[in-house]
């Protein structure tokens, strides 16, 4: 826990700037052929508040970061202000839909700031109003065997590259402790909720989600969480929260009462 806490303290050192937006390891997925296999990654637009990155894990379910669905005051946004745009590139989408409802992971405190327990629970599951055909954008499965040193890749929308997804083909898991992972992947505002992929067989699987990032001596760092148990709980809660509802759900969250702290929940939500 001490090791995780010490490293996570560095997350708050994130200083946005041009160098973060111009990573040498990023490829812009501009053409339709570039997107083959990545169509299920999209931009999550949150009203006038900004955007994050999200990924389909079922035709009607999008996984993203919990802090993306809270405003600066720590209040949950309404579901009808959120829109998922799969494979968005230069104004063209593979598919898009509004959101009928969502849940956030139990334990996430929108006013708790960038602390270890928040990173550990920084996940939300959105229910789309209109499911995306799997033949158009095939959902990704969750990887359940994380190992330190695993080669990973990240597909995300970020500041100054929000019009099309950027793919970092290769970065690595640096450490994993008590439900939190660290990567040497290059992330920036807008990258929140971006899937961290690892290859299993012929198909990539989601290892984690980007919660936040920093620069340590000029080197990029990204932080995410273990997903299998969180995703199972989110699916359970989403079924309950949206059962029998034909209209938009204003947003349903399960969270423990947080400490009386002030902090910024949205590390990458607002460019």
C-alpha cells in the first residue's frame, strides 16, 4: 500500500501542455480501414462539460471512467446529456446513441479527488438508448489475468486530437498493487475512460481503464484499475437501475459517503 500511495501521489503533478498532446508513439486512426478492429472505442460527449473516451463491452453497454459523469461540483450529470459516438473520426461515426441510464462503481467518491481508493473504483457503465449492432462495432471482453510487464496498447480521444482516435501501439504495465495498475502510456485530457488493451489470441481484451496520468521526470505515466469484479458489479447494478425503464434514467450511482475533502474528480474530462 505504501508503494502504491507514494506513486499515486505523483499523479497530481500532471501539468497539461503541448508535449503531452504530441506523443511520438501515437498513430491517428483517420481512415475507415485504420479503425478496423477498434470500432467499439468511441468518444463519450457529456453535454457542454467536455468528453471522455469509452468502449463497448456489450451492444448496449459502454464502459468509461466514473469521474466523467460528474460535474465540477461533484454532482452526477443526467443521462440524457451524454452521447456515445463509436469510431468518431473527423465528424463521421460508425454508430452513435444517447444514454438511457448509467451506474458508477460502489466506493467512488466524486469529491474525493485523486486518491488511491478513487482510482480503484473509477469506472462507470452506460446503458445506450439504441444498441450498436455487433457486426458494425464488436464489443470487447474483459481480460482477467493481469501480469506486471504485460505489453498493452491504448486507444483514446485526447486534447488536440479529439476529432479522431489515437492508438498507442505499445506501452507496458509497470506495476500492479491492491487493485491499481500503472502504465508508461501517454495520456492527456480526454483520455479518461480509455481502454487499456492487451492481446489475447487474435483479439484484444480490455485490461484496465485510464483513470489519470502524470509526467515523472518527463516520462508519461497512466493509472487504472482492476476490472473483473468492478464490471460484474456494474452490470448487476445497471440491470437493477434500468429495469423496465423505457425513458432516460437521470443517472444512478452507488457510492460510499466520502470524506469531506475537496478535489477534482475529472482528471481528463474537460480539455
